[in-house]
């Protein structure tokens, strides 16, 4: 008997069972006479109803009939389950890739049952449960940004009937498009309607053959979700094989608001330390470490970013799209160039950044700040072996000095590296305007992965600790220096976060960093609709200090800003303390400000 026939028979028997009495017959002997009762347990409570003697035999027969039918239904269900399992086993044995279906699919998804959802998961939900769109859904982003978790959450949301028609394909570097095509054909023949394909960019022939998914299977009614960590490969595919036939959802950027809501971790410093992945422990670059090392500060950059770019370029147009970066790639120096860019993200993205003999920007700024500290001036330069410290840091980061590079890196190389980092959503340019020169401007590249940036700062701290001269200092002085280094970096990163999130949340407005001959406005938000602007200082401090807003009340600077952007409607200091006001300057708490930015 076929599985469907057994299911139909089971349903018929269950209807018949529903009409028969449950329970059993009990007897009681009272004053020598036997009485009969129909005993039933309902919701844990036992109930007994008296039965006339002439109806006892009929009731007993009905109860026995029910028990026989219940036993038969139980056997039929066991048989159907065994047949389904056998069928699934038979199908799995025919697959050429690793495919999860049935119970295995549910087991894969169950661990995320209690996880909170990322905001962008709504787009995936609409695709899977909405009407047919004749498009592939592409879910892409760096490692640990929630791609597979979102897929598992969607699978859990499905009805049992939908899950029976769902498959999850886990690919590896050895799989080919031909194998995936064979599996999709088998799934289609067996009535599967929802297919999730993870790590699809690992296939060498994916970029050049991705049209298979949209043109053959989605066009036939399947809903296909592709996911992977090689974001650049998807970008190439969107412009070529899947042009106008895909819905793209990028998961790499995780704003503070979502970091707090999903992970339940509060505080800008925690976001600075771990931001960039949907992991409570900063997995991949800050995991289980007091200080970063080559292993956990460098590995993520190499595997998640440098290899991402190189892997995609290698397989796009058969390696014909490396452009000016080909020599760097062949000589094994592209990773070094990308690492240099990440460390110098606060500085100009030019030939000088990539080719100059390495000097840590973080260390330079910290040294200057400590020397000019009015309360506790400290000459850091005289108390460390700077050359040794920076040599140690350079070794940890695989950074090559100019004399060590076999391929000369020019500004065109730098421009192309920056272009690919932008395509990965790792870098966003903030316009930097110079006043009162109304036409002068440059761009300030802002990095969207604060945790990774902070890990590199911890690597600097680690190199300081290893310096012999530095270790002659008293322990309190050593700790003061280390704290100051990290605090300086946190200040830079917090400013970048505010600029980046404000720009992304207010696309209709201009968000700028403004510099004057002396001093600057950390952020200016310009509203072209009203010809007005707001000016901001961004401070990592928790204290309200008048010196923080000295530029905001400078009449000449404000006049120059109003000439360029229109009337100033608000002056603000964004910091870590409580909201307040001083001399007409509004103080905003940084966490509350970031959470107020619209999704």
C-alpha cells in the first residue's frame, strides 16, 4: 500500500474512532447488587457515569472496537513514518551535495528557536512566505553576521507541510554547479518548493553560471535562497548572470541599535569591542582574549575580507578582473595591502598609506595626547622603544614596508582596493569639508566593523607590553599608558560609528565632517529641504566639560558653517554621559542617540 493510501486510511479510521466511546467499564457492588459505570478520564480528571444493565454489552463492544481501531492507526502511522524515512534515505543517497530534508532539517534549525531576529530578516520572510516573484533571493555578508541563523529561523516558522517541501543544501569547495543542478532536478521531481543553498560562492563556477537558479528553477515555481560569505562574488553575479533576477540582502553592517536589541549587550564600548558580528563574544577577532594576537586579530581579516576579495576575483571572468591588483595577488602581497588599509582607516586612503614605512596612527595620537595632558603629562616617546614596538605590531599584521614589497603600490592600486572594500560594505566615505573654503573637500573612509578595528588596537597594546624599555616603567604608569591608548582608539571609533550610522539613517540629508584652519566640527547634518543644519562634537567622555563645546560656540566657525549649510538650528555634544544642557549646548547620550536613528 502506498504511503498516501495509508495516510488516507489513517484519517478515515480516526474519524470512525472519534464516534466511538473512550474509557472503560467499571463495576461496583452495593448491598450484594452489581452496578455498571462508564469511566472516562478527561483533562486528568476521572468521571464515572451510571449505565443501565441492558446497555452494558453494547457499550463494551464499542469500547473494544475503539481500542482495535486505535491499535491499527498506531501501526499505520508507524508504517508511514518508516516509509517516509526510507524514502528520504533513498533520496539522500542520490544527492551529489550535502542535502538536509525532513527531520534532519528540523534538527538543524531547532537550536535558534529562542534567538532574537535581525531586522533585515523581514525581507527574507516576505520572499519565502509571499507570492511568487520569479527572482532568486541572495543573502550575503561577512562571516558571523547572521545569514544561516536567519534561514534556520525561517524554517522553524514554516508549517509542517511547507517543511516537507523544503531542502537545505550545504556546499563546499569541491562541489560544482553541475552537481547542484542534479540535486535541484531531483528535488523538483519530488515536489520540493523551497530550497536554501548555503555557501554557494565556494563553487568555482558559481559566478559564471548563476543564471541556472533563476532561469530554470525559480522560473518553474521554486523559491531559492542563496547565501554565502564571498560578498563580492554576489555583487559580480548581480551585475551579470542574475541581473534583474535577484533580490539582494546584505547582512554585513550591524548598527548599534540592532546589536543591543538582538544580542542584549548594552553600551557603546561593548559595541566598539564586539560590533560587526552577531556574536556575544566577538567571535573571530576578539574571542577569549584579553589582548589581540596574530591569531585572532589577523585571521578574520585574512579569511573574511582578503580571501573574500581574492576568491571572487579569481573566479570572475576566469581571473580576468583583477585589473591592477593582479601582480599584488600573484606575489602574495594583496593581503598585506588590505591589512594596511584596515589599520589606517582613519587616515587618508592614498599611496602614502600603503607604501610608507609603517608608523601606527593610534600610537602617534596617543603620544601627543599624553604629552599635552594638563593634569598628568607623560612623555611616552621617551619611555618606549618605538621602533621595536612598531616592528612587533607590523609582524603581527603581516604588513610589508616599502623596501620589502616586490610590487610597487601606486594610487591606482589603492583606489581599486578601496572600491572592493566599499562593495563589501566595509567602508563608507564621509565627506570632509574645509571651511571657509566652500569648494574644498576630501573624503574620510569610515570602517563598518568596529570590533575588528578595536582588535587591531589591542594588537598595538600587546606589542607595547612586549617592549623591554616600556616594562621598566612603574606598573601604574604602564597601565595608564595602555588605558590611554585604548581610550584614544575608542574615541576615534565612536566618532566613526556616529558618522556612519547617521549617514545611513538620513540618506536625504548631508552628513559631513568639517575642518577649519584650527579646530573642527566632528559632524554637521545638513537639511537641503529647509537649508538648515545641526552641528555636533563627539566625545568618548562621560563628563560634561565646557572645553568639549568650545568650537560649537566659536562665532567665526559658526558663521562659516551657516554660510555653507544654512541656519544652525541645534548645537550638540554626543557623549557617554546622561542627557543634559550647558550654555545652550544640548548633551546627547550616544547609545540613546544611535537607537533613535530610524531603521
